[in-house]
C-alpha cells in the first residue's frame, strides 16, 4: 500500500490526544487563561478515557475527531469535569454545536458532575466559529454556550506566543503550517525543519522537547524520501546541540545502518565503494528506524485505546516489514471500535 505523496495526510486526532494527556495545564494556560487560573493544579488532573468511551457510543451525532474528558479541581475545592473537543476539518461542520450539547448532556446524565465544554477549531475557514447550541419550543428553551478557540486566529501572534515561553505555542505553529502546506511537501519540509530547530534552541526541558518533536513529526507528515532527509538533518543538529530528541531505538537503528555501510565500504578497499556503502547503510538504517518507530506508534495507539494487547498481535505488528502498511494500519487503529475489528483488518491486508 504505497503512500500517496500528492495527498499528505496527518494524524491530527491522535497527536492532539497525546499532547492533551501530558500538557493540559499548558494547553489551558495558552487558550483559556481564565479557566487555568481557577484550577488547583497542585491536586493534579485525571484523564477520564474509559468514562468517555462508555458515553460516546450512545451519541449518534457525526464523527468524533479528538475528544478528551478530564477531571480537575477548582481552587474552592469543587470537582469539575472538562470536556475538550478538537475539531480538525477543512470546512464547516454543521453538526458540531449539537454534538457539543449531546456530549455535555450525556456526561452530566451519566455521572451528575458539572461539565465545562471547550472546542478547538483547526480548520481553514476564518468565518466559522460556532459557540452555542440552542432551540426554543413554546417558551421552553434549551441552550449550551461553550468556549471556542480558533487556531487560525493565532497566525499573526504565534511568534509572540512562542517568545512568551509557553511551549504549547509550538503545537499551534506546527498545526497551522501543516494546514498551510497541503499538497506542498517541500515547503512543509522547510517549515518542519525550521520549527524543530527553533524549538530545540529555546531551552525547554528535555521531556517537553521530546513531546513537541513527536507532535511535529506526526502532524507534519512528509513523503518517505523527505522524511528521511528531515531525520538526517535533525540527527546532525541534535548531535551538534547534544540534545537527543529522537527516539533511542531510531538513533540506534540509523547508527547500525551507517556502521554496516562503512564496513562494506572498507571491505571493498575503494573510495567509491566506501561512499556507496555508507549511503546504502545510511538509507537502510533510516528505513529500519522509521519502520520501528511506526510499529511502536501503532502499538501505542492500540494500547491507549484498548489497554493491554495480546502478545500475538504485538508480535504480528513487529513482524510487518512494509512501513506503508504500518501507516495504513495506524489510520484504522484510530477508527476501529474493538481490537477484534483491527485484527480483521490486519488479516485482510495480509492477503494482499
């Protein structure tokens, strides 16, 4: 299943779910500062993944994109459940206001907890910013007003936000540049390299740098040959900066490939042979690293959604040798409703 270079797809939903798990305070501080100030962060927060999964099947209003349900505590001690919806579309979604109302109502009815609903809109339509669902029948009124953030509104202020020190601004910048560079792989490559290096130079803690890099790498998807070129440049840059942001298994795989190529070159005793050997080894190392990263990402997605996986399934994933197939399966992993559904898709692809 070859990757379509002319239509670069990005796993926005999974990437946003990942960063909301680990960076909720920074997310609220940047987008909803009034909410952030009211939360007692010393008590921590809890991502209610299973609770949301139990509720969502009851809602039949359009598709979910990237939803999070989080438990926090106000400074006065009150427990609040925050429902966060990330809407990534290239056009208006007329069903969004109703979906926000339905989810808010279902969460409250199921758990009788106060629910605050927030929406983040990542589309390219500057005129679309829904903020409420309402209807009236014979004097009886139903209304939900929810807070909305439009990522497009940050185009002119993103550099100032980055200089303010909130690393979440890099997530926004990567998202905006991804939307801007649809069908423009070389331009996206240039932005991806520039954003990554800028982020590395800001001096954020290593764990923050690694999570930002992971988000950028997932969202700003590139064709395979450009992705390999990007990894080569970032590997060189991180060695200069002494900052290992790439996954260790990827670095090891690439180094193994380079070393193998070097040895092949030495065996020939020819300068040209050395160069060819290095190039082949480097290419093989990059391919191995990218495949292993893709396999690990696929497994993590499934475990995040369904818990512990059968060893046979994990072994099956690790034995896939076609990176395009792993990426194809990753898209389905984000959509299936059960592990058995995913296993069926894997079996079907085995036959092709």
